[in-house]
C-alpha cells in the first residue's frame, strides 16, 4: 500500500480523504499521475487526450441527434421510432441515432462537437446530457441546441397520453403547423 497513488487509494477506500493545508505541498511532491488505460474517460478529461467519439447510425444530414435507452432497439420499437421520425419528415439519413450505452462512454463536449441543432432523448441515459432536462415533453433551447426529453420508446408506444404529449412537442420542435 505504500506505493499507491491517491487515485489508486481512492478506489479502495470508502471514506473521504482530507488533506490538511500544511501537508498539501508535501503530498503534491509525491503524487504521480496514475497509469491509465488507452481509452479511459478519466484520461480524456484530466489529460486533454482525444475524446471518445459518439458511435451512431445514420447520415446526420439535418443535424438531429436521437438517443434511445438501451443497447439496441427491438424491431417493433425501431419501426415505431422510424414512424415517429417519418411524421416529422426525417429518416435515418437525416439523423444520428445513438444508443444510451455508447452515449454513456462519451462526454458532453464530444456530443456538442457533432454540432447537433436538435437532440431528442428517449428514456434514461446516465450521462451529463440529462442535466439539460428541464421538463420532459417540453422543448427547450440551450446554446443553440433544441432539446426534447421523453420517456422510453416502449412506454410511449403503450400509452396514448404519452404519444399525444410527444406529438405535441415534436410539432413545436420541427415547426409543424396543423393543416
């Protein structure tokens, strides 16, 4: 244990570590950066290495990022999603379709580097993008990006009220007027 860095020690301790001001300089002379795996998120954030890019399907021609909960969509939910997208005149060539598992491996800066103008999130994602949730089923804008957060596609497909709420906000997001 004598040769462990603070980072390594922090991985096994379940209590917080406090450093006294008078010990700070002494401690800093002994701390060396931890050895990191090549694709570590810690490495990316702390040492400015190349960010992990978001893996997605689609052509992203209209700058619309769609994130769904889970690793993959069952075929009925995939069909349902493309029916929703078709209703707002979008197809796979227009969007970047990403699953939550790939999204969780990236940072917000790698998402904004894609330069999306709209982001739609279906379900829960363990990612800092969720800090942008103001209210589900309500379009809002932050830094030139319009956001829409909704429930998981399975829940939406099974609830008329959720489908109505989603459609109402998709009309706002895509500037669709009833004819």
